[in-house]
């Protein structure tokens, strides 16, 4: 158990509304990630963070923003949700050496109507 | 940029039969490679990883994978499949900076009794 929680676990919202997803870790890892999972695409990186206030874009960052004001929390915001952002969102952290793999949270299922 | 291809979207095997899931990657340098498994409604769990050294790596749940540089492949194998192995499997490659994973589209495994 890598100590990663995501909230909410499920959310239904309407097009045009803002949405914020939260990822919380308990183990003080430097790197945190947000992915979206869609059938046939595997997981695609949205944004990642390499420290407090240090973030960078991933493959599918358009329409998303992130913030990390504390080591333990990484927030993903959809400023104005669209139906194409209906997806399952996963947060991940990268373990410290020698455990360099990423550990994933349980996911948030977001539906945008 | 790196990429990962999992040619088989769905595979069905009988319980007790052997399994091989294919993964091909495109990457300029020596890759760091991973296999993850996702049970329905769950997050991703690491099965095994290859960083260097022995090209045959052992993982959890009786899985193994073989890195073949000449074929740019990292296929996952199991000699005898159990019904509980039914899940989706993802291959991933890490970039040279060590801060991002690129995933394949996934292979969904079904196990017949």
C-alpha cells in the first residue's frame, strides 16, 4: 500500500462546470502524476509534479490545470468540464530508489453530462 | 518520443493453459520497462520491471517477462493461467529522464474455465 488516496471516487457533473480532483499521499514522495484512462488508449499522462509548486505538462494537458502547494497533495482541475473529459482519472507517485516504479491510487470515475 | 504497442486488445485462454502477452516499444536508449495489471474497478499493480542485467525477469503471481533488444519487445508470460488472472495488462516504458511513463493500450485477458 503506497498510501495514495483520491477524492472523490465518483463524480457526475455538467458541461461547463469546474471540477477539482484531489490526490493525497502519506509518504512524502517527490513525484506525483495525473493520468486519464480511456478504452484503447491505456493511461495517458495529463500533468506531473516534481516538487511543491513544480509541475509540468504531459501528453494530454489541454483543458486541465494542476497545483501542488503541499508535498502530500496534488490537485487536478478541469476549469470548464467537457464531455470529452469523461474518463477514469488515476493519480500516481514515484517511489524512491531502488523502488523506481510508479504506484497508483484507486482512481476517480468522472462523468461529464 | 517513446511509444509502446500492445498488438492484442483481447486474449482468451483456458484455465491451466500458458499465456504470452506481447509488448513492443520504440525508444532510443536502453529502456526501463514495466508490466502492470489492473483488475476490474481497481488501480494498477506492478507485476514486474526491467532496468538492466538479466533479460528474463520474474514478477509477482508467477509472471515473467523477457527483454529482447533486437526485437524491441518485452513479452509477458505465465506457464499456467488461473481464473484470477483475468484482468487488463499494461506494458509501459520510462523516459530517459526517469520522470515519465508511456503506456501501451492494454490487453484484456479472459480466462475460460
